[in-house]
């Protein structure tokens, strides 16, 4: 029998709960935690994931997520297979802020690409730091969907090889990735990052004000070859010569 729990709870803060293995009871209804706005988890060292696939109540309410210093967390959102897609087709989440730091075993934010299951259209901030097993930041379906994204940063993630990733080779084409509201990007201490996104995607950020890239010795995706168009508005990419008048730019020689 499924029961509804904490339908009016708005905030959860868990800290130093070293015996906590699982946060969510499996036999709960979709209305459980349906008013949750803020979730902050710190130093809970036996948790291996934050949102299992069976928990649905947070979809429409959660605004702010912060996870830090949890030694065993390997993923944030568990996305199930095609059966799950039939259950949760096209659900819009309310999530606006994701902050993740000092998660030494974090391998991925999403266990699978959430395309067709969950949408993150309201996401404004994604910042990760000191997550040394993390290889990428956003699946390509999410990157194409976050039109309100304003801030993006990845710091000191030793195994990160790209910001946007696609598991399906057929999806890697030359279509532009457009971030119409992005104003701040910081990439620092990513010693293995090779490109922003595999392929030849132009990265269009018409409102970009600050771009900082440092200690990214293998990064080579800031190409000057944007496309055949001569329209400057279509060329608004991560390029110093196009945006230096409107941003505070710090680019190291390694790019």
C-alpha cells in the first residue's frame, strides 16, 4: 500500500548523517514531498544517489538543490528505461539551481539522458566543483532545453572531458547549442577536458558577460571557424574578438 508523506514540507537539510543509506521510502505516492522547495545534503557519506526513479513528488516543486561532501554519491537523478518514459512523459520540473561540490565518486548527474521523461526548462544555475569522477556536465537533450540558464561553472573536476555529452553518435551533428540567457561561464582546473561538446556545434550565448577558462590544458573547442554566415548575431559564440566589449574575459594560453 502506498502512502502520501510530507505533502507540505518545503525544506530539507541533512548534515552528517553517516548511517543514512536511503532518503526516500519506496512505497510513497506521487504527492509525497510535493511542496519541497529546497534540499540541502551535506556529509551524508553512505548515500549513493539523491533522487531514485520511483520518487516523483519533487518534480513540480523543488527549486534549489545543493549536495556537498558526500563521499559515496554516484548520481543525482536516477532515470529509468523506456517503461519509465511511458509513465512520466514530458514532465516539467521546477528546478532552478543545482550546486554540487566535493563529491569524489559522482560519475553523472543523470543516470540516463532524461529526454522524453523530465524537462529542466527553468534551470538557471548549474555549478559543480571538486567532483573528480564526473566526466560531463549536461546530456545534450538537457543542454538544448535549458533556455533560461544564466550561470554555468565546472571547477577542479579531473576526469571531466566535455561539458555537453551525447551517448548517441547520431545526435552529434553541427546544430548550434543556444543558451539565450547565459551570462556567466567558468571552467577551471579541468585537466582532461577536450571540448565543450563533441562535434562542431557553434555555442551561441548572446548575453554572455563573463567567460573564465583556466588550467584546461587539453581544451581545443574554442574554434574561430563558426560557419558560413556573415551575420554577427549568428556568430555570438565563446570568442574573445566577438564579446570582449561586453564581458570580463580571462582566457589562459591553454585554449
